């Protein structure tokens, strides 16, 4: 009997039967499986990062070395009564730390406040092999980039022994580790804002920061002792949102202000009308 289907039709039937036979594997194929199969955080990064330690007081007597090799402590900088912006980095980092510090100084240059006058910036190395021979030229380069006079005592790059680094990192719960294959430290990027009493006030994660957020954080840390009336009024309307890592408008404060303005206008209206009524209908003994 002559086949009803042409040769091409028979091939099509065979292909269809082959698809049915292996359908379980074909239909199970996910074109994105190579992207989603291992879409989990690598185990070596699970213990890296920041924790929320806001409100925690840190040990101010941990010894470090400044850019000229003198032994100093964080407490020696806090004695100036200014909030501190603190970066845990290391100065020979070939990648992330450079981006981080560049981002910090870009924000500091955008601020209308100056280091040493309204706040102090400190970068602490997490690499115990680093010393003043590395921190001194690094500071000089950033001072030149910052370009503001009389800020020498407002910017510090510190190094220290492993015991000092471990003590500070433990108190900040800043988690990092050394990666032998790449010969680099694996760590997260961010800054801590400390009050003049040595408590962690705010934490900002990332390599770029908003100057308004930093200004608000400095004002909070100093309990409103720095900043103009306009700055303090603006801070009244904003509240820090840790989920967004920034200050956002606080709706309740806006409602408070709206209610206050409404009461003020109502009181003014009633007072003006009372004055008019009193003049038109004077009372008392004639």
C-alpha cells in the first residue's frame, strides 16, 4: 500500500513521537536554569557585612597609629566634641576601598560643612600590615583632592595592630575575611556615624552617599548642636529609614505641622473678629 504521507510527513511523525517519548526531559528544561540554579549567596560571603549596632557605645581607648606614627585612640578625636564619620577600609585595596573613599570624599566636598569644623572623618585600616608609610601618602592625596584649608586635623587615616583591629571590628560587628587566592580582604562597604560620646548613631552602606543624609546624621549625632535653624527644621521633617538607607519625609511630622498651622490660622481669625466685634459693640459702664 502506498503511504498516504510524503517522506517529509513521515519524518515529521517520527520527530513528534521522539518528542513524546522524551517529553519529560524536554518540558522540564528551563532556559534560565543556568542563571537561577545557583542564584544564592556564596558561602564565603554569608559571614561578610554589617549589623545594626546603632546605639552601641564602643571602646574609645583602642590604640591605633596616625599618619605620623603616633599612638592615638578614637577617644582623642571625640574630645573635640564633634561627630565622627568612620570608614573601615584598607589603604592598599585595589578595588572596593578606593571606590568607597572616593565616594565619601565626593560627598564631603558637596557638603557646605568642613572636616575639622563640624565633623571629623576617620578611615581605619583592617590590614595590620599597613602603617604610616602607606597611610601618610594616601591622606596627602585625599587632602589635595578635598582642597579645603585648615582641615588637616579633621581627616585621619589610622592603622593598627591586629588586636586593635579585631577589637574595633567586633564592637562594630563589621565582618570581613582574608581571601588567600585573590590576596585581598573580602568586606562590605559603608560608614558609621559616631556621637561625640562614642555611640554609633547611624550606619550607611554603599560606596556613594547623599550629602543631605550625612548632614542630618551629623546633626542627630551632635544632638542639634551644629547646623542652622533651617537645617534643624528640615531634620524635624525627616526620619531615617534603615530599609532605604536614607532619610525620608516623616508623614506624622508633616501632619503635626499642618495641624499647628491650621490652629494658628484659626486663632488669628478668631482674634481679628473678636477685636472687630469689641470695637463695634463696646461693653462696660458709660
